[in-house]
C-alpha cells in the first residue's frame, strides 16, 4: 500500500511540477516527533482521551504561486504506538511575515492497521519558520474529522534538496 501512496503523491504533484518549470518547484524531506490523541470509547463507561508519542518522516513538493503564496503537497509516514499510517496533506502556504508561513488544507490518511475504513479525511493546520534557504522548523495540528480519525500535534524539521 505504501507504493500506492507514493504513486498517488507523484501523480498528484506532477501538475505542480509541470507548472513549476517557470516558477521552480522545490522538493525536500521532513520528519520529527508527533503526539497523537485518540478518543477511546469504553462502552457503558463513557469515553476518555489518551495520547501516544511517535515519529513521522516523508517528502514534500512546494510550488510557488507568487511572492507570498505557494502550494505544498506532503507524503508522510507516521508511526505512533500500534498504528502506522500515511498522511497526505495538500496545503495553501502563505507567508505572513519574513520567513514565517501559515499553511492549511485537507489531508488524506491511510491506516495500514485497520481492517475496514482505512481511509480517513482530516484538516491540517501548520506553521513553519525558515531558518536558512534549505532548512525550516514546523509545527502542525492534524484534525481528524472522520469517526476514529485521530488528532495529532507534530514538531519537526524540513530540508529542501
């Protein structure tokens, strides 16, 4: 299934790359720490929230639209506790101040460990700060809007290649 997500990532990013021949798309890798929050239903006792800490790693392609706006597509492998899944967000990335960016967009998640309903939809909100031309730090909040879709907080770094 990982191969299918990589294929989806490259097919999905190809219009950006074709368009970006004039505007110079950039590719890179990113990774870091994530804290994922799960709501656990205990049948007649109600529900409670628990969290797990894990890691994520992946690739991204960014295509500038103008001086302040870009489109960024990520493909991230996430491992947290007993769960492994792919997170593929499509961001609108806006520079709000020098080297400070806000990003928001839908995300598609594929859970390797679920037997049914493996695909979940979410919304990702993120900010990043560019340290050098090639290196940035970012923080992201992933909001799961489907039933059983977890929420997560991500802290990491990205490197443009």
